């Protein structure tokens, strides 16, 4: 039993290892401008633009050309090894004396190594998981990714950036442990391989993609404003907010996964957008009523809840539902663009912070737009198949019917026992009745 569970879990460890490695490298490379050796506005653009350009184009190549030419096991093995090599190159060449050209090249290589296999990796997750369990397994993976990423980041603490990439290379090579247990799913040659443009013209895809894209654009554009607002009150608020959001999001993901599988992906998406819209509404309205601290606490709670629902639904689940095996990498690439470019959106937003917009108005507008973002989802068909929904409804109906029958049987049994007792009492002889009455009277 344990061996079977390990064989199921270890291929999914590749997914957890890969996405946590992506988050670790992105956070660390974006932190380079804050390092005393590389500080400066120029550094910020030198590292961010090459990283995200390479990330996007390598993901495109991986989802189209390489996914069609290479088998899944070979592709993922080569990708992991290249990730190890790129992390080691960063460790050796990222020294205080590194000039801007080398810094840009390192960033480009690292971004390319990260993005290349993300679509294939997520496609493998969908191939290895039953559709009716995508939400729960995706939630468990998201929880593990959050915890592992946080542990590695906090354990490294104030270590030098080059040392961090040495640790990342060791962490990355551990991902090979899951490759050996990977069961490759054979593509049916009769399945149609769709072009990216044809997927983009699919109505269902658009109705799910637009809200997700709006979420990424609004949320990450406002991140510098949220940071500036919290830092203006207390310099510790933003770091506490990040930690609290991490914890809330990780545990909320479990509930989100169950909601995805039980009530559908559409319901989980709507809940996520509504929660985030309410969170920004608190930031714009509550400070005048109950003070800044209350507004920040409420925003932190609702923001964490929303991320749990939206990330599980739109990173792991929806695109696996909408796609077939032969097209999964393309669906995950297109659907994952807002996720892959989230850091780049923050880069753009940070460059616009000198404009100093009205914070309250910005939060109010964000809240309004996030509520508007739910409208496409209202018109979207449920991505979880009707067959699965109907079979689950039938299963629940049968369970309720069985419980009702069992309850009726217990009631009938109880009534029968009471009737038998009454009959026994009615069969008492006159002497027994007299004796019982005397006993009741005196005792």
C-alpha cells in the first residue's frame, strides 16, 4: 500500500520541486537590486527584463516545438539537469565584480531554464491525476510548494545570493527522484493537435482566461501601492502581511481544492474574485471608519483566502479540464502566462510608483474591476464535465437515500420494540398487575 502511494506521489514531486524552484529563482533574482553589490535602478531592469523575456519565450518553445519532439520523461530529465547547470553557472559567475552584461546574460539563461518545462510539468500533473481529483491533488501540491519554498527561503536568511543559487541547484537535482516513477501517457494519434491561435479563439478558454488575466494585472500592478501604504504606517506591516498571507493561502488552498471538485471550477473562481474584491474594498473604505490597522488586517485575511482559491483553480485545474492530452502543454502555457509574468507586472508597476496616484481611489477602482472580472465566469460553462458532475450528484443522492432508509428501519425497529413491550404488559395476569401497583405505590 505504501509503495503504491509513493509511486503516485513521487511523479507529482517533480511538479512541486519545479514550481518551488521557479519561485525561489524569481524571488532571488528580483532581489538583486537590493543587494549592496548590485544595487541601482539599472540593475533592476538589467536582471528583470532578460529574465522574463527568456521565461516567456522558453515556455512557448517548450509547450510547442519540444513537447511534440521529445518524450515526457526525456524532456523533464533534460530540463531538470539544465536547471541544475544554470543555477551552478549563477553561483560561479554572480560575484560582486560581475558587470551588467554578464548579469543580463545570467538572468536570461536562468529565465530560459525555468520557463522551458513549466507547461510540460503542469501537463504531466494533469495526465497523472484523475479529473475528479484535480482540485484536491492540486491543492495538496500548492500547499507543499508554499511550505517548501518558505522553508528554503527562511533557512537561507541573509546568505549571499551566490550561495542561495548553490542551494537551489541541490534542491533542483532532487527533482530527478520523481522521474523514475513517472508513467508516460501515450497520445492517441487521432487526437487533433490544436494551434495556439485556435485555442485563443475558443469561447470557453477566453471566458476563463479573461478574469484570470485581469486578476494578475490588477493585483500585481497594485502590489507596490499596497507596500507603500503599509510601509507608510509601519515598516514591519508589509513583511507581516506577506507572512500571514502565505499561511492563510496555504491552508485555504485545501478548502479551495475540495470546492473545485465538489461544486465545480466556476464556483471556486467566482468565490476567489469576490473575496479579493472585498479585500480591496476594505482598504479603500475601512481606514476612515475603523482605522488603518483594522483595514490592513481585513485585507490580509481576504487577500490570503482569495489567493488560495484562484491559484489552485487557475494554475493547476482549469486548463487541465479544458484540454486533451495532445494539447495540454499549449493550454497550460497560455493559461499560465499571467502566472509566469506576475513578477514582470510588478516590475512595470514599481517603475510607475513615482507617479504617486491617489491610493484610496486606486483601491476602490481595483475592487470594482475585480467584481467586474467575475462577469465572464458567470457566462462560462463548467469545465468539470457534466458526466462527472451527474455521477457525483447521483452518488450523493444514493447516499442520502440509503441514510434515509436506514433511519426509517431504525425508527420501525424502535416502534416494534415499544409495541412488544406494550404487548408484554398487556399479557400480565391480574395477580401480577396487583403486585406491580402495590410496588409502585410503596416503593
